[in-house]
């Protein structure tokens, strides 16, 4: 077997070392690129959660709060219950995730205060311009009584977009926190698109105050 010339052997050895040094940066670059791609994917997957935190904490600037409504802490997810829609069909309440839900709660009789809340919710939605499609007003009806057809015509038609859903009264009262000394029928509540009850507005809510909170939420949140 021929013996390799020492000079040729040394040259081959140096070539291998040089080749390894040349390929090293390429391998490192591929590794870094792969890590960056993985980080990007993780951020994309986590973006709804990040948006949810922004939704809650954008209302808490240093030195105080600027929100009109009261933040609900800890979060209260939509209860795993069936409600009845306008056609009397049973549907999971969780089906309504994905939009901002502006809730009013009343018996089917709907007195003047109830009608005023329905009007306020409809006007608040309409006032968001292009963002109105991100908001769904919901009337949670606490009994099985008949609803005045005039209310359906005014609020349950497509443009107003208010959903009439019947829910068990005890379930609603366990889920929705009334203001101290008040009732859940006194005001409006807000549920985020992830299905978390996040805000309660004061009794007889001021439309300007509620509108200010909604505009900030729609501006800073990309969910819903």
C-alpha cells in the first residue's frame, strides 16, 4: 500500500480543519435562525393571552386608574350552562365567546330601567363605528315570561344586534357580582372575547363613561 507523503497528509489535515471552521458559522447561523423562528411561533400562539393581559392592565396606569367600570378580579369565566336563544333552542353560553359581550340582566317584564339599559347598550355598540361588529349586546332574561314584541323589534333586529338569551336566575346571580347593596339588574357587565367576565359598570351607567372604556378596549386589544 503506498505511503502518503507527509506534506500531502499535513495539507489534507489543514484542509479539513479549514472546512470545519468554514461550516461552523453556517451551522451556528442555522441554529440561531431556527431559534428565532421557534420564538416567533411561540409569540404568535401566546398572542391571545398577551392581548388579554393588555386588556386588563391597560386600565391600570402608574398612579391610579382611568377606567369608569370596576374590574372584576379574579376573573370569572362564562359558566358551563345552557341558555335558550330567541327561538327557544338550548345552546351553551360558551358559544358566544369571541366577541365583547355587553350584558344587561332583567326579568322578561322589562321595566323602564331595563329598557333604558337596552337602549344604552344598542347606542354604545352603534357608536363604535367599524368596531361595532366586535361588540354584542346581550339581554340575559331571568324567567320564561313573554317579551314585549316592541322590544324585539327595537333591539333584537340585525342592526341593533342584541341577543335575547334566557338563563336560570340563580345561575346568573352566582356568576355576576352585584355592587354592594345592589342587584345584578342595576347595571351593565362586560365579558371579554376569551369568555371572562371582566368589568361591572356603576348603577344606572353613564353612557359616556362606558363608551370611554369600550373605545380603549377596542383600541388596545386585538382579540374579538
